[in-house]
C-alpha cells in the first residue's frame, strides 16, 4: 500500500473507530472506484458491511478481493462467514419474538447471534431493547453503547438511548461511578419520602430555564387597551434584544461541528433571523442549511420509526420538525403523508383532513394518492358530503383495482 492509499485507509479506520461507519464506507467506496487492487480497502469494506449485517454484500466484496488480488485474508473471511447465515436467520427470529413481546426468547436468540461480530449493530440494539423491556436499564445501556460505538447514527439505538435519558436512567460513560451512586442514593431517599418527582438538571438546562424565566419576567403584565403604541413597541424591542442575547454563536458552532441535529433545532427554534446581528446571522444560516440537508432526513426517519411503533405523540413531534425544513427536499411528499396519517391515528380529524388535502393538492398523482383519496372521502363525509363523494368517485374512476375501494366508499358514492 502506497503512502497516499495508507493515509486514506487510516482515515476510514479513524471514522469507523469514532462510530461513523457510513462515513468510513463512503471513503472505501470512493477509493475502490479508482481501483479494485487495494486489498486492505476491500477487506475493510467487507468488514464494515459485515458489522452492519449486510452478509451477502460483505462476502461479495471479499470474493472480489480473493479472485482479483488472490488475498488469503479475504478467503478466510469468506470461510468464517458461512456460519453467520444461520445467525442471520436467528436474528430475524429474535426480531419477530421481540415484536410479539416474547422477551426471554428474543434475548436468548440475540445472545446466540452476539457470539459473532456479524450484524453487531442490530444485535446489540436488540439486546438493549430486551433488557430495557425487562427493566434492567444498566444492561440496556451497556448494549446500546456497543451499538452506538459502531454507528453513532443508528436510529433504533438512539431512540432507546433517548428514552433512557428521558427517564433519567442513562448515564454517560464519562460520568464517574461515584456520581451514579450519588444519584441512585438520592432517588432511593426520594422514594422513601414519597416525593412525587425529582429531576436531575444539567447546568445547560438550568441556564436555559433561567433565560426562559428572565424572558417571562421581563414582560410586564399588560392590561387590556391601556398601553400606548410606543410602550408596545418598546416591549417588542426589548424582546428582540433578549432574543438576540439567547442566540449563542459559539455553542451553535459546536453543535454544527458535532452534527447535533436535535440541539441545532432547539437552538434555532423561534429565533427570528432579522433580530440577529450580522455576525450571528452567518452561523444561523449555516445551522438552517444543516437542518435542511441532514435534519430533515433524520427527523423523518425517527418519525417513521415511532409511527411504526404506534408511538404517535413522538412520531408527530419528529415529523413536525422534519416538515418545518422540508421545502425542496425529496422527502417532503412522505413527510406530509405521514404527518396526516399520524394526526388521523391521534383522532385529530381536523388536522388530518387539512394535511391530506395538502398532499392531494401538491401530489395529485403521488405514491400515496389512493390512500389519501380514501381518507379524504371518509374524513369529509360528515361535513361535506358532496366533496366526500367527489373524492370517492375519483378513487374508483382513476384506480378501479385499488384495495381502498370497499363498502364504505361504495356507500358514499351511492348516497
């Protein structure tokens, strides 16, 4: 391996060690697009795919290395990977058992899978989920940490981590064991005293709360129709100044560098660009661009995951965040549809109707249009029967073989 290739290889390894497995794969792909004679890079790509659970793809890459470069290591990888085909089937059985809440069976299957590094991200996540459901949160943390060490962006693992954090049951590795013991003792004392709730608040949260309280307290109580326009204007100016102060440029730079999309979203939420100084405007625009490029896809993926888990409150939260910055993004159609579907699942028929209409107007021939026409017909039937009938007619006329044409649709058409 020449010096330049080694430098690129080391960069890929560095990304992998930092939990940026997809970045490492990108580097492998780029380097191998130039030449397939880089044995080390081919083996590395195979290992990365192997960790992600893409067994056939990993074997294909190693086979190329074996055939083209006569690489002995690749040959051994292929040989050792044969037993992982069975583990892949066991993992699928474990997933099925977990969905059926057969936790002990799922745990046993995932433990068998963990005897190999194959599919390590998903297997460790599965183990973490099992222990979380069994109430063993420290064990859950242990396996979620393992998954995130391999892929810091693993969606399910991050969801579990977030749930543990929100329950004050997830402790970062950098915190000392002494602090963990103190927190556990405090929680024990609180439980003994019968206090209903206790929250451990980080310095950052305290600071944000102080700012929020300052904002609230700085606004004088307004009596209806008693203030002059100049007083109202003065108050608005004070609000703008306070808003300007709450935008922490250095903190935002750090969040952007770390690609902390949730942190970025929280920091820019409700900030008015026109209230910022020129110096802050530049970093604010960078933050918005990051949300538009990376944030939308992440929020959508989380929203979809929550939706499929029937956790509609969290699904709404994530999809709303995605929608805010989705203009011009190819995911916009999907985001609008799932926001509407989430509202429908929450029995918020007014919002669901409005959002399905938004989809219908923007994507009249979209991927979800049959289901949208069906929902629009049902949702509008109680308020506007003529409109409901039009939607039903359009569904039947345009898509005569649609699975959405049922007795309800036929009844609407015939009435």
